[in-house]
C-alpha cells in the first residue's frame, strides 16, 4: 500500500529532451591538420572546435554584403529608355499603336 501511495505523489522531476544530430564529416589531410591545430590551441574537443568554426563562418557570412536584385538591375546598361517602345506616361497609347501595326501586317 505504501508503494501505491508513493507512486501517486506528484513527481518534482523535470525531464528535458534535447535532440542532437549526428553528422559524418570527411576531412582531407590539410583540414585534419587545421582541426588538430585548433584543438591544440583552444583545448576543446573535435565537436567544440567544429561548433566554434561553424559559428565563426555564420558570423562572417552575415557580415558580407550580398548582392541584391536591384544591384544587378542597376549594373545592366539598357541605354536611354531601356527596351521601352514609349515613355511610361504613354504606355496605353503605345500598346494600342503597336497592336494596330501588328494587325495590319
């Protein structure tokens, strides 16, 4: 009976569950040497050294300026007016004229 009472008491333990993925990585000789140097200099494990390297790479990527679509568009030289057949203010009139010319062919 005491056993049943003990099981009925609310548990005060909290179980935390963390998922840690396992990755397999192939390193060439130069990368192995670099990893060994980093481990020796920092005193961390392989896992710790790789985690620090990933964080450093992520931070470096965030710091780089990426090319935006507008930058690409600005670099394209379309000349005066680009490929437009008419100014934007006259677009409807220009479309009608182009369709009339196309239909008369």
